[in-house]
């Protein structure tokens, strides 16, 4: 079974600074998808960024970018120019290419609580 | 384009009662997924449905939990004879048809509290 590990329960960063959230995963598949979701205090799950494993280029969405290291099974999220509105729980998630046995659902890490210091 | 809708947003039940959670997918989406989030935890996959079909229910507890996605109307997650341990946030997500690799978009969740 796939597992997703987020080793940082909490991170703190000064407003306008850059922060990196780490995520590692374990899988035997060669093709899969990785996601970062944000959960603000409203608890709505919001997609931040996604990465296809077959793409070597790291995904980027405005101030958010990832460092995808397939061999190391690492998928970190970098937030540049941090803003107060970035404060939230951040969840890393994995989805494989195959069906059944729970593989259709996303496998989530336990999350990292990001605090933005004004 | 309306997002994924869930209702109710908050639900309080006493032990032994039934809880019914509803999810309307985004327009054009025919795949629905249900997840449960316990306090201080990430989301855990429960079940994946397409219209009138349960595709993968490997994450559903064997007893008291059921899900459906009828031809017309929202998807329903039903919990019978609720217990305190069922207190959690339940999220629904949807994705487009025939595109298994597509992103799942989440609703706002239903917070279930069992007294």
C-alpha cells in the first residue's frame, strides 16, 4: 500500500519570506500523481498544485512550486513571498494509476500546519 | 460553475440515530469520492462511486456505513446507529468522467457530531 509522510507537523515563516514543506511517499508504481492541498480554518480542501510523475519538469502555480525528486520519492512544496492568507494546514496526497483496493482514492499525509508571522 | 456542494454543513446526532450526508458533484462530473477526516488527521478514502455504481468501497467500515449515487440526485453517505467514534468531518470530492487522472475537487465537508 502507498504511504505519504509529512515529517513537519508545524512550520512558521515570516510574511514575505519563503518556506518549504516536505513530503515523501512510498510506492511501487512508476506512474502516479501527486498533489498539494490547502485546508484553511474554514476546513475547505483547496487544490494548490499537482504533478504527474512522468513529467520531469516541476509544476509551478504563481508563488507555489514543487521540487519533485522521483528517485528519492520526495515531493516538497515551496511557497515564495508568503502571505497571511497562506496560513493553513497543507496536505500532500498521492494517487496511483490503477483501480481498486483503495487506489481510486487519494492517499493523504497527516499535514503540516503553516503559520505566517506578520 | 458551481463547485461541489455538500449538505448539511453541520449535523448533530445522538448515539443510535441515523446520519445522512449529501453530495452534489460539480457540473459535468460523474465520479464521486467520500473521505473521512478525524481530528488532527489527514483525509482517509472511504468509497468511490459512479452513477448507479459503487466502484471501490475498500475504505468503508464493514458495518453501519453505506453509500449510493443514484441516476438522479445527489450522492448519499448513510451512517446507521451512529456512535461517538463516527464524529468527524466527511468530505466529498468529484472528478470528470472517463478521465481517471483528473484532479478531485472537494466540497466544504459535513461536520458530524455524535452526542
